[in-house]
C-alpha cells in the first residue's frame, strides 16, 4: 500500500453539504500543484460530492477511506 504524503488536513466532521466541499476548495487554493489535502467528513453525501468535485475541478481524488462513522478524502491539487 502506498503512503500518501498529506500537506494539509481539513476536519469537516459534523458539517453538512456543501460545507465540506467549500472547506476543501478553500484549502486546495492554499496548496501548490501536486500537494495533497486530506478532508475528514461525516456527511454521507460527501462521497458523491467529492467525486463530482474532483471531476469538475480537475483535482485528483486519490483515495477514499471509509470509517465506521466518517470518511477521509485525499485530494491531489492539479
């Protein structure tokens, strides 16, 4: 398994759509190309949202970790 080097982490647990995406968008804007953002979310809709967000923005959704009650999304800045 590859280790993903995370540059920045955003904790959006407890926030509902669209806040996790908005927080991610803001944080990605602070990163350089190729850097990785990890976003933690408890919103069940965030799985679908982050896939669509990655497609629309051209950032790579490297990985999604599903926990018991939350998800971790790894986005690589384009």
